[in-house]
C-alpha cells in the first residue's frame, strides 16, 4: 500500500506493483503536476512522525484514456525516481493470474487512509474493509446506477441494500485485493468512484485491473515484478 501526497498533503492511495512503478487511479494524477507527487511506502500510522518511511517522487505519470465525464479507464502508472527496496513491510502486490476471471462473488479487501464516513476526516491509521464483488449485470440493473455508467472496464463491490461498508474519500487509487488459492494476494481493482460512501444500492466502483494487464506490463517493463 502506498500513500500519495501532493505538496505534502495526503490525497490518494496507490499500489507498488514492482520495484519501480506504482499503480493508481488516473483521476489522482490528471490535472496534477505529477513531479510534485510524493509516494510513501511502509506506513501504518501516517500521522506518526517518529517513523521515517520510504519515500519516492514521481518521474513520469502514464495514464490511460481517462475522462472525468464517465471515469472510464481510471488507471495510471507512476514511474518513481528510484527503485524501492523490498522489505518485510514493503512488498509489491501481484497482478491477477487469470485475465478472464471476473471475480464475481469474491470477497475483496479495500485498504486506505480515507475518511471513515462521508465528509469526515482522513484516517491516521491504515484501514481495511471487505466487500463482495458484484457482476456488472447486477451493478447496472439492481443498483441505483444505470447501465451506461458501468462499463466493462469497471467492477462493483459492496452490499446492495445495506451499504454500511465501502471505500470512501481519500481511498481513491488504492487497491481492491483478493486472496488466491496459494494464499498470495492479487490486485483485482483500483478504487475509482461511487455515490457517497456506503450508501444502500450505491456500491463502490473500481477499475477492473484484468482489462489492463497488457498495458501495465508494456509500460513498466524496466521494473522487477514479483515472482508468480
């Protein structure tokens, strides 16, 4: 898990995918001076000044064809100014092993330092929430979203009529991960958008990582990926 700061102010999350690149949401970098984005690794309590975490700056931001109109293709790669050491506290997340897996019914885990409620304050402590992945058909027909809002590049996760659990403001760009049979975790989604936080019939919407595996690998070839 990585924390993105802009002019030293926390605003988004991201994921280390190899020793040189971080994956995040395109809306976390579009319109920003990317060279002012600092990426911090190995944190649990971001407010603890007694700990000196590993930090890097962004050399280059590579975004997909993203639009704020519909949040389609909400994914971006950040090339860091130096390699990140792999330690007990800093490890890259594995990419999906099966590009055809839709993960419907899978319990995903979203993490971040975002707010714990709508319009709240960002958390100091890294939080996590477990949410089930919905099919795109369910998300576009049994929620308050319309079919035109949910593209094939998106994934919905949450509790339909209940709400209560969700990612929230400040979690954007962070991961939705799932445990594999070999007990490793893989990245299946990137926190993208939603209507409020944890509202009934408004599940969280994530960028579907399996749609971008070739693009990710092509644009981050100079990094060392974790062994599958």
